[in-house]
C-alpha cells in the first residue's frame, strides 16, 4: 500500500496523542530489547527509545516511503528495517517489549496474529498495542458502504476492506489464553475537532482511504473521493466537524 508520510503527518498531534497514552502503560526497565511493529516514519519509535534508557529499539515497517523519513542515529540503539510485520514474525527472535501503534489494523486475522506476536515476547515481557476500533468508526463504515456501490463494486469484485479489528473483550480473552499475567485493555475516544468535512476527508486520506483508491483506475479515483465527500457531508452536516474517534489500547505482561 502506498503511504504518503506528508499526508499522514498533517494531523501529527492528533495521531500522536494515543501513542503517549500507550507509552504511559509501559513498565520502564533498563536494557530492554524492543520492537515497534509498523513504526511508520519512526518519530514515535525514537520517543520510545528515549523513554527506555540503555535499551535497543528496532522499528520495522513495510513502507519505504514512510521509513525514508525515519531518524538515522547510526548508534545501533535505534534501528529501522524495511520488512513486513508478517515476515518479521517468522523470525526466531524474542523481545522484552513488543509495541505497535496504529498499525495492526492493517494486518489480517487477529485471532492468529495476536497469539503469534505473543510467542515473540520473552517471559516477563510486555505487549503494548494501540489500534483504531475501526468497526465502530463511522468514517470506516462509510468507506465499506461506498465500496459496495457501482461502479466501484464491479471493480472491487467482492473485495472490501473489512476491518480485522475485534471487540476488546476478545483481545482480553486472547491475552489471557496466551499467558498474560496482567493486562489493561480499554477503549478511549480521541475527540477530533476539524474545521469542516474537507479536513475530515484529509484525515481519512492519510490512512483508510488509501486501499480503496489504489484499487481503482485513475479516472474513478476522484469520483470515489467525491462520492465519499458527499457521504461525509450527509453524516457530518455541522461545522466544525466533531468526530469521536474510538481507539483500543492494551498493555499486557507475560
Ligand atoms: C497509521 S501508520 C502508523 C505508523 C506509526 N506506528 C505511528 O504511530 O505513527 C501505519 C503503518 O503501518 C505500516 N504497515 C501496515 N501494514 C504493515 C505490514 N503488514 N507490515 C509492516 N508494516 C505495515 C504502514 O506502512 C504504516 O507505516
């Protein structure tokens, strides 16, 4: 999927806020081996490394465009690698901390993904994950709906980006079933106050809209965007646009 770091970073502070909440759940210890799955531009990975003195932190991401913006320290304390989360999980290595901020919603089949991730955590280690609760978020639901309309449905041929994100109680069960000794799992609303629908469209353009557009031929991309804009106007008629963006946060020790 073609990520655009500039579009993604248009809402830097709104997108960073949940990361700080996730970081607050981390039990800080010295000399940890840490991995950040789907690290993006790596700015937040660098903050993670700063919060963990003496630790070695690896950020992995499959997007070269995002990684091109990553901080190059050269010191070995903070490293980045272009690799998919799926391929990274095939490696034998285990970690003291596995963190993922706003990335695992792009990886399918959480019923098998989460147990697999947990096998990569050392005894006593920690898992920290933040993801949008996509099934509850109207901007995602409207994209799914538009994907079933013609002429798009004809091109998508049954494809629709149905979110892999589960209900939070299921994540709590998966953590328990896979050996969690303690956990915090909760949903939190991050209020977005945006000037107008155009700003909301820009917000979605940085993430959820991308897979819908990249499957369309050039001449239908702007039509899809316009149809989506019309839908957003119907559901968000007031200005400023208030959008209660719901996210799932979890921290567990094993
Ligand atoms: C919304 S961004 C979040 C980036 C960063 N964690 C942050 O909080 O700013 C999602 C990132 O996940 C990456 N991503 C999505 N699917 C991936 C996969 N299967 N393997 C590796 N990275 C993936 C994307 O390339 C993108 O950089």
